[in-house]
C-alpha cells in the first residue's frame, strides 16, 4: 500500500489548478490555498488563447529600439512610466541582454516544448472530461496594416515552420478579408495559425475547480500565506490566515507575487508584474469568427461563444491595481482601426491584472534551493493559460520523482544564479 502524500498548492490561478490536477493524478492528496478567490488574477481576464504559435519570446533582436518610441510617447502598447524602481531597471537591463539570436533560439526551443505539450494535454483532458469551457478550433490570425511589417514576418514564419514544424499560412491584401470578413478593407495581410485554439478562461477555471473538488481537492479561498517556516533545508510549515498548516510538499504558484517568497526559499525569482487590460461584452453584431492579434498595436480580440473580449497592452507600474481608462480606450481604438463594424459602448466587464513576466521569456519550474520540498511554478508570462497543463504536469513529475515528459532544465531556478 502506497504511503499517503500530502501537498499544498499556494495560488488559485490556472498554474495552481493544473498543478493540483496533475498532483492528484500522481496520487497526492491536495489542499489549495488562494488569498482571494479562485481565478481572481491574470487567469481570469486574459484572451483565452491556447497558442502553440507563441513560440518566440518578446526579447527578439531589435525589439528595444522598436519599442522605445512608444514608451517615450506614452501612448503605445508598452508603457513604463518613469519612477524609482531599481528592481525593474535591473529586469529591463537583463531583458535587453536576452535580445540576441542565440538566446532567442534557445528560449524558443524551450517555449515550444512547453506549448506543444500543453496543447496535447488540453486535448487529452477535454477528451476524458468534456467540460464546458467554450473550446473552439478556429486558429489564431496575426493581422498587419503595414505592408512592410507584414512582409518582414515571412522570415519569422519560415523559421517557425522549419525549426518548430508549425502550420501557418499567409493571406495577403484583401485575401485576409476573405478569411475573416469582419476586418476592414485596406489591411496589408495576415498570417493564420490554424492549429491554435481558444476558450473562455473563467469557464475553464470554474469547470476545473469542480473537477478538482470531485477528486477530493480541498480548496480554501481568502486564505493568504503569511510566512514560510523553513528549517534544515525543508519547509516545515505555513502560517496562513486560516492558521498553521503542514504538508509533505508545497507548490508556489502565486504568479506575479512569487518574488515575495524568494528570500526564505533561497531563490532568485526575477518576475515583474506586467499589467494587462481587457474588456468583455456580449458578442456584438458583425463580430469576427477567428481570434486575432493586431500586430502593430499588440491588441488581441477573442470571439468566444457567449462573450467577446478585447485585451492586451503591457504596463510596468509595479503592483498597482488601478484600472487606467486610457489603456482601455487604446484597446477600443484599435478595434475601430481594424474591424469593419464598430463595437457597442456597453461592456459587461473591464479588467486589469498582473502577468508574471520573467525577462528571458521562460517560467520558473523547479525545487527551491533552501527548501527541497517546495516547487516554484511561476513566471509563465503571457502564455499562462497556453502553457498551464504542461506546467502542472511537470510540477507533478518533479514532485513525484518520475521521468519528466519534457526536459525541465530550461525552467530551472539555477539559471538566475
């Protein structure tokens, strides 16, 4: 008879939920702690892409020079308001150092492994557990207004096809409107990734929570973790808002807030909160069929079955929860420039949240140096939903000391020493 093993997962976003799911698959008894509500962070308001297409990191050569004008103007997708923040300055410097072809290729290989695995695991999960998360296989369409930028993407497209086996197709000029008639005339073109999919994130969270509870996972909401008690190289217990707790294993899946636990764990967790925005409405008349990213504006639109969402932008303002109406107006203006039918003014929800951004574009999935029974699972950036299943499975494999389904080395905390 196997000895009962108990795990505590800290964090009720998708990374925490998927970690709990795969730990249960490995025979662990799991308790999940969430300081607010399940899915109250970045897992809730994202655009719902399950996107093997997102292989390339943000840190491509030349991206700093290209982004600087929009940062200085203050009206672009990337916003870094000036303030005294040495931690952010160090992060930005390290990001700049990642912008080489060699490092981009290394990162892309690791991202591809995680994203390709995650897509397969999502399909396996849904085949066995047909939950209602509004899964749709419409692909993802990257759209350009600039003919030069559209043409320039051909080199990246060839790289994605040759190095990673991705399936994508170009639609030049008005051909992109034949594919997606909701677009305005005058687009330079688009590249379609037909193997991507999309879901409604809040429905996935609700359904996954229900599946976990059916399997015996105990979930405590409104239960913040206040202190980690570490002795002799192991975490001996947690001090929480609900009292002291102990377990054989603890998984730290707290997203953008993971760095506050870094010191007691003896780890460097170089995550910065990259604030994203979205607004959601009832599906409007003339809405697109295919999810799209308007590449020059870095704005995404997602036509879900029961909602329509517009989101993205990146704002480095620290741990600020203020909903900046100017950023939401920027999202709406981009739809005016790209979609044939104007969106209605009425929205059901306006949202902002902190994406957990690591400067090299890879998450941290590893045991903590100062506590061998703690696994950090954070920093999935803008692909938390898209990489969630594979992250959770890798966490469970590391915890159970079984052969991992993908190489865990690229996600090691040791890369920050």
